[in-house]
């Protein structure tokens, strides 16, 4: 029998996050928000088996794909986001994930991915 992944506690909808924190996409950062959770889930499902995996997400923005990854019951999720406007939403998501998610507010081009694997 398959083990169901732990459900995240109720969180504001993505649209609410964007409205609450006034998150307008920045063209210079090539930002686009994927608002449809069904599409996010399909995208993450196409990545294959994530249960028990360690996942690195670059540029999670407001966290739509992040939520879908957490729903797939990964063991650990590290997100790297340069835009600090998203930190409140991502930190809330990290708290809700009960220790499975870490947020790194850095430029991924300068981020030392090796330090994540040392910790794993």
C-alpha cells in the first residue's frame, strides 16, 4: 500500500500571496508566475519519482511549483531565490513543510550547491 505524502497545512492561495505581498513580475529577472496548481502538479509529476528524494529548485518565486514538489513527499527541498520579495511567502511554506524545506536567499550563479550535499 502506498504511503500518502503529508499534507501541508492550509496556506493562502498563490493569488492571495501575490496580492498580499504585492508581487509584480520583474521583467529584468525574466519572472513568470505559474498560477494553476493542476499544471504545477503535472509538471512536477513529469519529473519522475520524488518520494524520498533531495530536490533543488531555482527561482521558486511565490512557490507554486514548490508546493507541488512538497506534495510529492520529497525528503528535502532546497530553494534558491534571489528576489527577497518572495521570502515571506517561501518562509511560510518552509514552516508548513515541517523541516523538509530550506530557503536560500542568494544568486544561484554564486550559490555553493556543494554545501547542500555535504549537509545531506
